[in-house]
């Protein structure tokens, strides 16, 4: 059994994600999201959907981007 890189749980049927050349083992999508998802630069929520980006900064939504001064971004309609 392998240990989950998110919570440390030993699980008989983990799944593996390779990202940036590194191998991660998880027992749930929840642990994978909390470990790997980028975080909004304003509210720090894990960005599970598309998010928005400007000049290398990533935000969960246009509202957070505007709070950071990124005024050129828009949420998808």
C-alpha cells in the first residue's frame, strides 16, 4: 500500500498523478485538489475550474483579479 501525499492515509487502491516531472499518490480527488490545484492570489481558494490569469498571476474569478488590480480579465459568460 502507498501513502496519500495529501493526508498520509495508506490506501490499497490509490491513483497516481505526474505533474511537473514529480509523481504524486492520492487516495481521493479531494486530496489531489488540495495538494495540486493552484490557489487564488487574493482569497487563496484552490482553483478547480478555469480561473482567470493576467501577467502570470492566477485568480479564481474576475472579482478577485480586480481586487488585485488586474482590470483586463473577465469571467466567462
